[in-house]
C-alpha cells in the first residue's frame, strides 16, 4: 500500500475543456468532506467537480466515487480505478472540469478523467504506507528523556502527556517498531 505525502495539482486542456486534477492526503471522511467543500467554494463556476477517495479504517477500506453530473461511469469510476490500481490509501483525488463547448463523448470523458487522475498520481509525492500503532505508557520523570530518544530513533512521537507523580503518555509509532520499544519499556499498552 502507498499514500500521498502532500497535495499536488495538474492541469490539462482537452478539446477546449479545462481539467484540473488534485490529489490530497486524507485520514478520514471528515477531511474528505472539508476538502470538497473548500473546492466547491474555490471553483463555484466549475462545470463538474468529480472525485474518488479511498481510506483505510479499523473496519476495513472505505471508498467512494462521484460522477458529478457526467454520464454514469465516465468520471468517478476511472479516477477510482487509478487509486485502486496504484494501491493508494488515505487519499482524495478530484478532477475539476470547465466545459469548453466541444462534447467528448463517453469514451472521451473516460479517457480525459482517467488521464488526469493518472497524471496527478504520477507527479505526486508518493511513499509507502506505514501502519501506525497508538499505545499508552506511564513512565517516571527519569525515564522520559530515554523514551523521547528511543521514539525519535523509531520514528514515533508523543501524542498526549499528563504530568503527575508519574507521566502518563499516549504514543504513536510504526506498528513494526512496537517490539523494539517494548524491550526498553515493557509496560506499553495498545489503545
């Protein structure tokens, strides 16, 4: 599996129609909805705002695609097929179209939307997906600095901390690194 590191935008003109392809990293459906609302506000005069997204959740994959008024199956599905084909997750891909006055036909639309999706994926900064684990741990004040050092080496981070007699922490780190951290801090509890 792969994911997109940062947003990216491309633009194509096909038979006087303008196609703007955009890809965004998204962790959940709320983020997808927020991006779509922003795009509808930023491009209010666009003829079509077509999208597809694919998210990994604890319950499995969530995916949707939308033709936005284009003939059924000619816009959202070709975009989604590129996401699926590249095994991209936690991603939203949008293609905005401004109609140029020349009809493309069903095959032309499918190619145009598919090519915009392919091009924005090819140009985006893509990296392997790393499954993250969230764990809780209670440490003494003297253990905090060694823990921070270990987390830095393991590409982890402290998400939350509560200071009292001891420090209660919530950590996030790559799932594959849990056994390594447990060697030094055996009381890790997965959340």
